[in-house]
């Protein structure tokens, strides 16, 4: 972590809040109860991430001509009801079959799978470095968003007022009833309105899901893809920030950061799905 950044350890227990320990990335209330972060919370509504199977699927997709992959995908879907095989087992079988029947293509797919897994392994560290760099820049220079300048203010969520026009990166928020919490990348406070911006450094923001799978529970009308998960995450952050301040909810945007490796020359701004109603229900039923 960049040493010029402030230590994010924060103790607001005497003011009715939480203590956050950056080293273990953990939050506790005054009674020592550990709260759950939004990313962990949302796992209950999504299919478990299967790294090896997903890498196989993406490797096949990246290695085949577009139409050939589409035809193969239709074939996989059409055969799902013919046996007890799951979608993932079908992908595995097709992966093995392609590798055996066409050694040249198989070698290409295997190499692509290895690259995908290696890229995922490196992405967490790269993402942390990028977040720290962005946070430092905002602290030093503020941010201009939608043509308006927002200076940095060193405040907690309990100290923001309706007169403030500012940005406070990595601000801690929580909800005692559900025992949920989190750090918001880039919350903008504009005279009683809270906008939530969040950096994402991954290769792609997916708006489609594997085999058209959907999330579960209250989020079941949304596709099980990272765009839906990020939208739910930002809606949760916004709810907590608004509940703690009494402010109105504003907009929610993903900042898909520029990345030379992924050939993104500039940041892309992606507006999130509004899941505020679903989040209200999910919070109430979590505990």
C-alpha cells in the first residue's frame, strides 16, 4: 500500500458506530460482534464461483470463432435436460472432447485457460494497487464528476452535513439491524444527496450470465453476472450511507478503470441498476 495514504483503521464505537481494522479487513461493533461486508453478503444470492469450470468455458469461448462457439453453446443448453448432467459438467465434457479431437486447438484452449487463471490470481493485487493510486489522487486533487468539482474532505459518515459538497473516499458505513457494513470507494455528497461511485478493475463488466442463470431470493429477476452483483453492492452502500446521514439517494456508477493490459485507454462510466427496493428487503431478512 502507498505509504502516503492515511491508515484506514477507524474506531467509531464510542459514537455508536464500528471499529475497522485494515490489516484483517474486519469490522466490529462495541460488543465485539463482527459485521459482514457487502461482497460476502451478496454471495448468498449468487451461484458459487467455480474458477476451473469458468476458466474452461471462457477459454473455449476465446479460442473458437464466434459463430462456432454460439452453436456449441446452443448444443450444451439443448442437452441439459437429457441427463442429470449440470451445465458445468457439460462444459467440462465438451472441453475434454475438443482437446482430445483437435490437439492443436486443444493446446490453444489449455493455454488460454492457464492464462485466465493466472490473470485472476494477479487481479486482486493489481486492483488494490489501482484503488490506492486513485484514492491518493482524490485526496490530493478532489474529483470532477459530471462537470462539477468536489473537493476532498476528511470526515466520517457521522460528520457529513447537508451543506457539504465533497468527496470522501473509503468512507465506512454500516447497518446495525442487519449487521452489514463496508467501505465505499468514492461517495460524493452534494447538499443532502449521496452519489455512489465505485472503481472496478476487472477485465470486463458482464451483463449476461452463464447459461442465462439468475440470482436468487429477492434478486431473482436479475442475471447472475458481475454487473448485477456490483449494482446490488452499490445499492447496499447507498442505503447505509443514506440511513446514517438522512440524505437522499442519488446516482450509482461503476468506474471501469483504464487498463493498458486490457486495452482500455480511458475510464468507462457504467450506470448501475437501481436495486434499492430489493436491498431494503434483503437487509431486513439477513439476520
